[in-house]
């Protein structure tokens, strides 16, 4: 998408990071849950109070990404894109063995 739209690498990276951080502000992550329990505040109301800072973070991210995309910078090239190539993938049993062992250790 970045190559087709002509955005620079810096603008794309900032948009991805800023969008992720804005989502973390409002999501019920462990920090939000700990604060709601420590101050005896309802989790839903605390998440709704984080709505305005999350919107501000998205707006700032959009503005900064737009400014960076208009500056001279390194554009996305064909070398940056993943090329589909045939790989020797593990069998289903090999791929599932690790998670199954981890779950078994957690349960036991």
C-alpha cells in the first residue's frame, strides 16, 4: 500500500506506531486494569475517559505522518516488499508441538 500510494518509509512507520499506541491508550491492558482496581474505578468508565487522549493521539499521528509524507524521504521500493517464495515449512505436528507443550506445562 505504501508503494502504491507513494508514501515515504518514515511516514508509514510513524503511522503504524502511532496508531498502535493510540489503540493501547483506550484498550483494557494490564496497566488500565491495575489502575481501575487500585483506585476502585469501573474499568469501562476508565476506558471511556481515555477516549479523548486516544483521539488526540490519532490526530497527531495523522498530522505528523502527512507532514513526513510531503518531505523528501526514502520511498518504499521493490526490495522492501516481501517476495513470495517456496519455503520448507515444518509439518503440522512439528508446528503444533511447541504450543501444546507450553499449554500442558501451564495446566500441570
